[in-house]
């Protein structure tokens, strides 16, 4: 079966910034993404979990798969949102079966 090269972008951001991020992605022409809850992790401030958090809405991961030539527009839009907020952006290579969907 033939596969096609694509980019997978995963953005972890605080839940209150989710709508601002997805609006920026929509504005950059991103046709689709998935939003996942982040249940816990560890970072510069140490470990944390979503259980028992008071006054904190939690974290979300927004995952996009796009054509490589559209990566710069997506990253520019995402960076405008995560630049001043807690957030992690990763980019990896992937292969897709139906390139016309991306």
C-alpha cells in the first residue's frame, strides 16, 4: 500500500487557551485536528496530575497532521498563542494513507 509523507504536530497547552489555539489553527487553514485531555506529566516544575487540582482547568493536547509544505503557517499561528503561555509544540514525520485528506 502506498503511503505519503506528512507532518504530525502535537501542541500541549492549558485548557483555557484551547479555543484561542484552535481559532488560530483554523485561521491558518488547518483542516482538522484532534483534542485530547492531558491527565498528568512532569516538566520543569516537577510532576503533576489533573486529579485534585484546584483552580486549574487542566491541560489539552491538540494534534494535527498536515502536508509538509503547510508546516510553517501552522507553526507561526501556534507560536502566537503559546509564546506567552505554558505550552509545548512538537513536530514529527509521519506517513498517511490518504494524502487528499490532509
